[in-house]
C-alpha cells in the first residue's frame, strides 16, 4: 500500500486488554481492503504516502491492526494499541477514530459503529460521579422511572414565570424540572435570576409535597462560563446541571467533571443527529453515549422509541443497556427518554425501556389542556396505573384520574403491539394557542 506499511492482520486473535477496538461500516468505490488500510493509517500513524520519518519502532509500537473484515457487509474492525492514546482525553481519541477518515476521497460512506475500551484505558477517565444509584439517592425514589419536565416554551418565559411553571410541575408530581437546551443566559431570562427564582420555588414545592425535587440548570457555554454557572447553581443549593454535550464538546464536559463540584451532570445531546442520523455515515449514538459516560455524564438523552425523535427499539434498548451495564470502575449512566412524549406514551415507554430511566415530558405536560400542574398529574397517574398493571382506559373510567383523562382526550394512547411499535392517534397540536399568553394568566407569587 502507498504508506509502505501494512495494517492487515486478518484473523489474528486480539488481546482486548491491550487495544482500543473500533468497529466501522465502510463503503468505497476503490479497493475495499486498501481503503480499510488507508482508514487504519489515517486514524493512527499513517498518511497518504511513505515517510522517510517513519521508524520500525513507531510501527511496531503504535501501528493499528485490521483484524476482521467482512467486505460483503462492509464491516471492518481495527485494534489500536493503548499507547496511541492520551490517558483520559476524549477529544484526542475522537480526533483519531472519528477524525480525518470521514473526509477521505476514497471513502464513500463510513460510520463509526462502536468502540470498546480496555479496562486499563477506562481507569484513566473520571466517568460519572453519581451514576444511577447516586441519582436515585439524591431524589430518594427507587421503585419507578423518574419523571422530568422541560419548561416550555423553550425560550421566552421570564425568570418568575419560568419558576412558576417549574413549581406547578413539581407540585403536580414531577421529580425533575429542567431548562431547555437553547435556554442559557438570554436577556429575557437571565441565568442568575432564573436560578434564584426557580430554586426558591423548588424549596416551596418540596415543603408542599414533602418530597425531594431537582432543578436541572442548563450551564452550556464557554468552559470558563460553565464553571462559573455551575458554582452559582451549587451555591444556591442546586444538585444538577445540564450541558449540551455535542455543542459544548466533550472537553467542556470533562472540564466541568474534573472540578468535582458534587453536582449531577445531565447530558443533552442536541446536534448528535448531524452525526448519527445517516445509518451509513458518521458516528453512532452508541459511540457518543460511551464517550459521554467516560467523560463523566450521569444522565444522558438516549431516545424514546415511541416519541418524536429517531431511534429504533433495538438501538435505544441496546444503548440504554450499555449505559446501565458494568464497566470496570466507571459508574453507570441513567438513560433519559425525551422528545414528543405525553402521558399516553407511558405504558409503552415503560414496557420497552423499563424503570431505570428518566421520562421527560415537555409539550406533553405544558400542552395539557388545563395547564402544567394537571399535565404533571396526568403523567403521574399514567405511571401509577402502569405500575399497578392497569390500562389507562381502565383508570380513566368515570371521574377518576381526570387529569389523565383530559390528556388522553387530546393526545390519545400509544399502543405497542406485540411485534412492532405502531404509530397512531398522533397529534402534535402544533397550532394550540399558548396557554400562558402573558404575565396576567399565570399567578406569579
Ligand atoms: C423534548 C426535548 C428534547 C428533545 C431532544 C426538549 O421536548 O427535551 O430537547 O426531544 O431529543 O427539551 O425540547 P418535548 P433527544 O417533550 O416537548 O418534545 O432526547 O432525542 O435528544
Ligand atoms: Mg429540548
């Protein structure tokens, strides 16, 4: 091959303790094996030509090994020696296995499907500080999915109204209230004022309900600002902050994690689909989720199967399983199902994804015909019915569970048939007028 060295080790047994292993899907109009070698080289020590500077030591210590190829399916597996990677540096790893290779002319389509770290590498990462157990301990809920809401509209509410909507959601039964991914520190809702107002009403909601509540504050920004904001949240009694992991970048996440602030880190994945959506090209959500876990995210958006965003049952379940699974000394991640969910989704969602998750409802709570408090109640009624093994239709007969009945009237109930998830009675109600048209309509204390 053109770089002068071969990386082909087909059939060789790889000791997974000593290599990072990446699995790719490749389509190429050029020779498949040559393209695979070009990928292996470009992602590690090689380039397009032979080098007078290459040494046999570099080659023997750092060269990758293509140890498995299925040209019919387009699958290649490459083992990269540990020494190639800087300890605990997600950015550096991605610059290799998810870097230049996507832009090579000989590559028609290339997708990084999976990555496996040897324990020796895992141990160099912080990983989550809390994990699933730590999150459950913080909220003191152990026997059901956690219920969260995203304040809607995404942007626009002033701090006091934001706090009031949060209060209603908590009192209606939500464990968690969070900012949306594009709400940070805008003039209509300054960060510090929002934190102060919302934390104040969080305390009131806790007193009223006798339950612990969490406010997830979006700190996404430049790294120095994120740290300042995280410290502000902490100072005001907060337990959790959110970062948009793709837009702030993994280094931003690792930086905040390295500060050991004692805050749960919530990972929103906005922009992931630019990489994950095309099944033949880019980076899989599984890889992104693994990177988020090593970087230190405690709870991560992974998909809903039944909601508005892409993600098949097989894929979301697999990712959630990996996030909950054992990984040497690295704590687990609690999956978050979010996007287009309403109370009528709850039975199918819980059947598919189980109890160890956060179910997030934005429009599905604040779009309730009678407001956010009733919306939150409706979700809790759906959850309780499902836990009791009752159908939503059963529990809304007569005058019981009015909040849920009203939600079902608007959105219907999503039914998962035995084999496939079936989409039906889906109505996003895009033209519903805003419930809170102005300050008057919401009683701000
Ligand atoms: C859901 C949503 C999420 C997206 C992200 C929101 O709101 O939380 O951003 O769904 O999806 O905050 O806007 P709705 P994913 O409940 O109103 O749809 O988790 O798939 O990245
Ligand atoms: Mg959002």
